[in-house]
C-alpha cells in the first residue's frame, strides 16, 4: 500500500474551492479589487501631490500644532530620511498601503474584540482561529489572495489585512477585560448609558493596551508589505526584493531603513493622535 495515499493535502480541497469562488463570484471580487485600487490610488495621489520639499514642512507643522513638538521632530527625521535615501515615491506607496490596511484591520478587529470581551463563548470560538492566523507563515496568505485577485497591490493589501487583524483583536479583548470593575459599577450607578460607559470609561481605561495592539498591527502590516513586494505590490517591499535578487546590500539596507522610518512615523503619529486630549477614565467617570 502506498503511504502517499494517506498524506493530508489541504491544497487538494482548497484549490477547487478557490476555482469555484473565481467562477461564481468574479463580479464581486472584481468590484472589490476596483474599490481597493481606487482607495489606494486616492491616498497615493494625496501623498504625492506635493513635492517632498513642500510636503515635509506642511506635515511637520501640522504635527507640531495638533500633536506635539517631539512627534513633529520624529516626523521630520523619518520623512527626510525617506527622501534622502532616494525612496520618496516608494515610501509614500508603502505608507498608503499600510495606512489603508491598518485602518481596515482596526475597523474589523476593534468591534470584534469588544464583542469577544463581552461574550466568553464568542471569545472561546474565535481564539483558535486567531491562533491559526498567527501561526501560519505570513507569505501563505499571499497564495489564495494571488489566486483570486492576480498579482498586484490588491492581494497584498488583502493578505496584510488578514495578517494584521489577530494582534489587534486579541489585545482589544484583553484591554476591555482589564477595565476595573469598580469603574463600570460607578458608571452604571450614575445612570450612564452603555454608550457613555464605553466612550467615557472603557475606552480611556483600555487605551494603553489598545495602543500596544495598534503598534503590533502596524509592525506586522509593514512586515507583510515587504513580503508583498514578491507579488508586485510595489513600494519599499519591491526595493527590498530587488536588492535581494541582485545581491545589492546597499539597496536592500537603504530600503529596510526606510521601512523602519515609516514604522516609527506611523507608530508615533497614531499614538500621539489617540492620546491627545483623551481624558482619563476616572476623570470621565
């Protein structure tokens, strides 16, 4: 008896499923791809509308005015390095891709995390799914995405969203589970509505852990963007891939440092924007 006949081959069953989806839901996937391309294109046009010598001062001034001087200095250094490294267009493409992917990941993971913190059965159901999503190697997500959407930015952003959801969802659940019970009881005793308790007590109390989740979502999304360079997503991931295939250490190192600059930029801007003017839970209560 041939031992190979007992080997488990998930692809044997998944490939026909993907073919069936392509055949029966092609209009839906085509419309989704067009929508994603339109959103990404709009963000890229906005980021590249001004030349870097005009864009950087405007962003720095706005950051200083609405967040802080410290974050403005970090913004200046990060953007100036991307320009100086010769990757301005690629950096803005990567920034657009990661920003859109992170926003969609948060919009999906945040409400699901709140739901999981309130319903333990749902949390128990979703936990093994998240374990699988975080254990599977990230480049595996590109395979079905490419099979459905072909090469380009669309499969890259789909795979990035899938990879970015688990850490944000997990830490959102943890953050809301850690909200002190006395604060919740105080809000209920004062007659506050569930919406007021959520916005004025739970979210401010959970903010430190939520920021950690956002940070992890950003970092994992950037890591996925680099791998997405293999499927024609462009941006800094394509530069890293080019440096690897050509064995050009300087090119790969510069592109890698530009990715680090983008990661620091997104992390500081998101933290600063969320923390600015946010009341503490006890003050709100």
